């Protein structure tokens, strides 16, 4: 009996010791448990991502899977994402026969590559996610369903980078040193899968972004309580971080300044046009230049709203050029394909001379100047532009210096007007009344009075910048303008005596005499 007991004890010790040894080997990865955990993590990721995920090495310790040397390769062979390290924290200890649940994802030293294609997409990146499997969860196995495989609490990106390679010879876009933390917390007591979001991107001074809100995974809506963006669009690295097309525009027009956005609302990810949003956009110290002209914007505040597929611009106020511009009643109807839009604007006290970048050599004063006041409104259908444009407006210039403009110089030469009194310089004035249609602006009334001559007439300016005017001009026209109604009577008697045709592009107009009102 003693021998039998000894044998049984030895067997128990052998089996127990062997079992312990097997568990140690299994849990340490010697028999593949670690590899199985990693494979389960990749299985979940691969269920929803199109690119194939590969890695160089892995480690599994205390519920954390660490992958190094990660590459996401699209079906066409393009490497769209590279990452130095990915750490995936599990919500519970993994067990055979039960799916894993991911709680945290942290990426370090990763780069997303966007390579432009001729069709407007990105090589290998579209599609990036399997959209149908995300939106139709009945198509996937239970252990990889979003509700079972994800209990995300935190997503972090350390030293990330974004590279965009455009077509042709456009400059590439590269945004580096992106450090982002996204805290995602389930809302307690919610009947649906609702998560609290808290996102911060600090790339100061180039970019700073903060967002707080909730994400409803069931109906795919994002409720934004607060979104704040500050961007410095000046030089060097800041411009290089912009999309290439915008970079080209920024460099072409030497645009720079500060941009801010404060927004909130509900974003419908399945149908963005059904979103309810509001945003305040600001510009500070902004400047745009083109050729010999510039458009300085001291400050701009724009309010935008969207609800029930109607986008509105209740008010937009821009200060610059010594005055201001206000847009009121902006509206864009997105309920149908016509995309009907309307807006009105008012210009107050803007200085014409401020649009000049500098004075020509030897020029004592700006070539032209004046205080501009204007008002107008327009309606249109974006689906049939410009044919659908309808509108009207007025333009008024006071305390002006207009005789050096191409139009008045040409008329002065042909009319034989003498040089005016320099003491009266800065007293020129102009009044224009116009309507808008699908072809351009129709000037119903044009009246200009300078210290040298008067001009009256009408005509058109196409949207392509082509002028076609018929005017009366000369010293007599100046007298008529000064005599009011009696001057109008004189004008009706003399309109057919000397007329001038003004034709051609706005930057290269030609002025011709039409004697006795007869065209060539």
C-alpha cells in the first residue's frame, strides 16, 4: 500500500508540476498564448480596416499588447500608415473561446501618407474603413462587433505626422509633432452606446484644437458642446502644414494672419446636411495681396448656422481698408438640388487708396483714392450659376482722386479737357446704380464728377471682367452735373452730340469716340 501511495503521490506531483509548467510556458508565450492575444487584437482591427496590418515584433504583458514596426498596406501595395509603436490595452484578461475587448489605443511615431490620385482620391487610402461592416453590425461575428470588442476609454497619438503628396509640381504638405489625447468615457445610465469625448491637439503656435462632446455609436451622431480652434497662418512651417492647393493660394496671394473658430452642435455622420450646427469664425491681422493691390483685414467676425438643411449667415462683419463691410441675411437652402442662396451687403467708409501696396517711384500721392460706400443684394441658384443671379445695388465714392484711373485718363485725352486745379484734388465723386443678371452687372446710371470733367452714361460689366459702356464726357458734363435738374435738361439736349464707347477687359480698356451718337 505504501508503494501504491508513493506512486499516486508521484503522479499527482508530476501532473500538477507539469500543469504548472505548461501554464507558465503558455502564459509566457512559449506555446503561443501571447501570439493568440495579438492575433485577436489584429482580427478586430482587420475586421474594420481595409489596409493589411503587419508588424515586426510584439509583446504581451499584464493586459497590454505592444506592437513595433507597424505598417498598414493598401490592396494596391501602397503603404498608407507607418507607426513605430502601438500599445493596445485590454479591458479584461483574455481567455480562449472569448473575444477580447480593447480599452485603450496609443500610437507613437506614426505617419499617415496621403498620395493624390487623378480622380481626386488618395492612392490606397480610399476606402480605408469597411463602412458597411461598421454601419451594419449584423454582418460580423459577435466577438468582433463594436459593442463587444470596444470599450474605448482613451486614444493617444504621440509625435504623429501627416504627409500629403499632391499631383504635379505642387508643394507637399507635412504636419509634424502632432500630439493628441482623446478621452472617451461611456455615459452612465444611457440606454444607447453614448461616449463622452475630450480631444486636445496642441501644435502651438501653428494649431491648437480642443473639443468636448458626446458620440452616439448607435445612431452615429456627434454632439459637440465646445469646439475651439486657433491657427496661425503666417510663414514657414505654418504654411507647410496647409493643404497644397491652399499653400499655393497662400503663397500666390501672400496671405497670412490668424484664424479662430468656435463651434458647437449635432453632427449627423451618416448625413452631414442634416446636422444642426453653429460656428463663429474670426480673422485677425489678415492680409491678402495680388499684384500691386492688397486686401488688409484688421478683424473679421462671421456667424454661421445650420438647421433643417438650411445654412444661414445671420451676420458677418469685416473691418479693413479704413472702413467696414457687413453681410446680412445670408441663406443657403440645402433641401433640394437647386441650392438656392441669397445675401445682402453694406460697405461703409472703405478707403480706395488702402488697396494699393505702395506708391510708384516719384509718385507723391496714391494714383487714386476715395471713400467708398455701397449696398446691394443678390439671389441665385448654385445649381445654375451664373445664369440664375438676380440682384441690384449702388456704389458711391466721395472725397476721391479718380482722374488717374484708366477710364478717366482715356476720356480726358479724347475730350481734350485741361488739367484741373490741384487744390481741388481729393474732391472727385462717383455714383453708380446697377442690377445683376446671368450675364453680369448692368449699370443703369453712371455719374462721375472730377475737377477736370464730368462723365454720365450706362453699360455693362460681365462676370469675366469685360466692360461695354456708352458715356458722355467732357467739361460740359461737369456743368450739367452741378446744375441739378436744369443740368439734366441740358444733358437731354446734348446727349447725342459727343458719346464715347468704353470696351474691353477692365485692366486694358479701350476708349473710342462715337461722334453724333453714331457707332462705327
